[in-house]
C-alpha cells in the first residue's frame, strides 16, 4: 500500500474507540468546566493540612481533580495524534496542556505543607485508619522528608531549576540543530548528507565501505566539537553533584535512585554481574565475525545484518492470532482480557495521513487502555503489537485492582510487562520454526536485543557512574579523559577479537540519555526482570503465572523493588540478571549449532 490513506478513509474497525472516554466534544467541555471549578476549591485547604479530616478531604479532592485532568489530557492528545494536522484537536491538545500546568500549580502547596509537619504528626497520620487509603503516599512523604529543605531553601532551589536544565538544552540544540554532518556515499554510490536518522540505516548497510564512511564521518564531526561537548556534559555532572549535596545525599547516584527507592545494589549488581558474563558477549562477537565472513570485526560492523533479511509477511489478523497463541502460558484470564482489547476498539491499527508515528500504550484510569500502532505486515510490527499490549494489560490489571492513587506504576516497572510478552512471543516462534534461515533470523534478532538493551545500556550506566565518581573526587573531566574512559569500556565489553576503532571514543558525546542521568540502567534491569519472569513462567507454570499476575495487579501500591520481589524477581540480587544471561547463552549456543 503505497498511498497513505486519509483518516476518514481508514476502516472503522481498525480505529480505536475514543468515545469510550468521552462520547462527544460537549462531554469533554462539561468535564473541563468541572475541573476549572475544582482548581478554585483546592486553595481552601491551604494551611489546614495538620488536621486529619482536612488532609483526607484535600487528598480526595486532589484525586478527583487529577483524574478529570488526566482524562481530558489523554483524550485531547489522542485525538490530536489521529491527525496531527487537524487544527481543532491541535487547539484542544494545547488547552489540555495549559490545564495540566494550572492544576500542577494549584496542587503544589500540598507536599511542602505535609512535609512541614513534625515527624510525630506524620507517623500518627500513617497509623490513622481514616487515612488508610493514603498510607503509601504518606509513607513516601515521610521518606522524602529527610531530603527536603526549609521553605526558603526550597524556593531558592526551585529558582535554580531553569538554570539546571541548561546543559541538556544546550546539548539538544547542538545535537539536533547546529551539528552538520558531511556527505557520504550510499550503496548506489550517490553522495548523501549524513543525518542522525540515516546513520543507523548506513550502519545496517551490506556494503562495508558505506558503514565505514558513515562511522568515520559521524565521529569526526563530534571530534571537532569535543571541547564544547565535554564542557556541556561536565556542566550536567556538576549540576547533579550540586543537587545531591544540597539535598543531603551521599552521591549523585544515591540521589537518582532515591526517587524510586531503589537500593544501590540494584545498580552495582547489574554492572558486576554483566562483567562476569562479558565472555558471552565476546563469544557473540566471534560469532558475528564468522557470520559476516570478516577477518576483522570493527565497531561499524555491529549493526550489519548477519543473515539475509528473512521476509516474513504477517497480516494484522495473523499477528493477533500468533500473539494470543504465544501468550497462552499466562493463562485463561490474561487471554480473555487480551481478546477483549483486540475486539473492542482499544487499538488504532494502521498509518494514516498526519497520524503520529511510532507506537504507544496510553489511557486514563476508569476506562480501558488504548494502543496506537502504525502496523506494517512484518515481524517487527508483530513484536510491537505484543509489546504495547503488554503495557496495556499491565495498566488494565493495575487500574481494575488498585484505587486511582496506587494504580500508577513507575518507569522502573513499566518495561517489564511489555518485554515479557516479547520474550514469550520469541520463545513461541523459535519453538515453531522449522526453516533454519527463519530460525537464524529470529535468533539474531533476539541476541541483538540482549546486546543493545542489556550489555550496551549497562556499559552506558557504568560510564555515568565512573564520570560522576571521578568528578565527586575532585578530578577534572577533560575531553581526553572522557574519551579514554569510554574507549576502555568498549574494549572491555566487546572483547579481544573486536577491533575497537579509536573513533568510538567520541560516542559519549552523542548519547542524549547522559543528560537524563542514571536512567539507562532501567532498560537493562527491566529486560532482565522480564527475561527472568518468562523463564520462571515457562519452567514452573501456574505458580509463576500467579505471582506474575500479582505483579501486574500491584500498580504502584508499594515500592517497585518490593512489588517485583513479591512476584519472585529480586533485583537487589544478581539472580534475575544471571537468569537473563542463561537465556542469552542458550541463544548463542543455538546460533553456533546452526553455523557449524
């Protein structure tokens, strides 16, 4: 289908039913007016939160208002995503964003006021049965209290907020607007300008010269700006250290883990356990070299296709059936909800003119979740479908089990349910595949996910840890120093049989995530937790499924680490990562058999 249809030309059954959220524009307008009224009411509670009854009423009003705003915001933006050029919903989306900001401001007095109460008073509220519904919130506030400053100091820190976003903003401008890359030759021998988007396409080229030239051009460009980029990254590290000291944390890493109440062992275990299993990564690199038929494997060969692109034509209806089949290990109830999602307008399936690209799962509490896709009839799209439905069912179970306040799960947990679905789909496809070419295609697809999501993100996480620690010890991070740390990590991670090209030492300069510090480890822990769950479910059956469904139903009713632990995945130990590594080892073993 070369022609991209207009929204009005797409089949109704392939569209999501947003009327389940608001049946009409009039219903949206009515709820918007209600939210505006509630914003005015919330101010009545200011200065009265030392009283349990007033605190309860204030929290209840906060929940009522927040839910209205969530519903209005989600609907307006999903309507906007159906056709981003449609001015009516552009305006509605803007209106909902303004309302969201206004709501945030109106509620901003609550946390500081509760935190200004004495420890005894807070402890009494936590034990107070009339406030039982808000216990987790109060416990969380009590935990945060140690790192909240006086009113004047908090006001000062809030003003620094605009300055503190500068390193990330400057990097974004440099990286997205000002950096100009040279032209390189594509597979047809034409001169094409290198861009961020084209870079990966070039690295996936079968033509090695194309890969080499794009790689060199990319890092030469960053190399010319190495002093500026090192200063920018340094400024971000300095900012993190400033906040960690101001908020009385031991280090920048401690501060970043504190938000989700993640023990430091989660971070350090990840790095230590991956170090122990680096020989597996080295084995995979040897295999990559053999499959590509190269004398030397270079950094620019990491994305080159290992096997002929195996064209799998998978129409949407077949993708749904395959996904359902692959998720049978999760039991009848899960499959029933999945089918309900497939049949009842949860999913917006195909691309249309102006539709937002990519895929996501979203929704508002009290209504079923929604999934946006831009489905093509291929393997990738089938994995996207199961991934997004993993998110959707996580939200469905959380929302139907928990009250509004406790239903929201953290980012630390968010990728577990989606990745677990992918792991079960992969296991199902590998078990069913009889064609060695198809099997090899699937195995390389899966092995590369381990390489990019577990090993690469852990290497990033280790780089962040090293540079913050060096800076905390008073060492200066010159461009040369940053490049050396980064280069040495690549040598360690990719192993002795990989030619680690000197150019890669500049890669630290192009990773946007380094400005959202200590975030990337969550990709590796999420993937490991999901792989651990899938292993337990496939090996143990019913008891493991029961624990897993308990995880999905927990939402954010406890700290992330406890929710996972109750379900049988203890991220403060190396075990889940060990389990993920044993799956990776099996994959490599199967690939080695097929190549011999």
